[in-house]
C-alpha cells in the first residue's frame, strides 16, 4: 500500500505542479531532449520549459481541490474525510493515508480528472477508454 501512496503522491504532485515535489523539472526535461523525440516538451535556448499537457492549469487545479473538498463523499468507514486533505491555500493534497490514496485513485480520479486533463493523459492515468 505504501508503494501505491508514493505513486499517488508523485502523480498528483506532478499534475498539480507542487513546488519542490513535482517530478517535472529542468533536468528531467533535458533528459527528454536526449532520450525521446517530443519537441513540445524540450527546453528552449533561454532555459524555459513549455507548459506540459500532463499538468493542470491554476483554474483546473483549484477546481479539482474544490471538488474534493466540497463534493466527494464516501460511506462511513469506507475512507477518511478527504475534504480535510485538500489544501486550497497551498494548492495540494496533504495528510492522506495509504488507503485514502488507493480509494481516490481507483474510485474518484478517473471521473474527476476526465474534464480537466488532456484525453491521452486521462486515458493513461485512469486506465479506461474515454469516459
């Protein structure tokens, strides 16, 4: 379960561009230059990286956190209160336990992120064919 929590943390921190926690950095973008041919992700001459399709914009990130904070409900005993884990001021999730991460990834992420992410990114994350 802890491996799944680490996976969830890495995915969500990269999607939400959490400073210091995201796996999308300039060194990783330079590796993309060398290892694969995706010119839309390459760093330019001034050292700036373009906005990636796998990250949420500020409005989408806020919509995701508000949806989790105000709309997501579970039966008693199924999962803890995810509303307390959505930190609107810092724009990230914090304090989620392993089981909460599992429930969120399996039950909510495919539906919540369907409209927020690019179709290819959503399909890769949710494992479903176009909802």
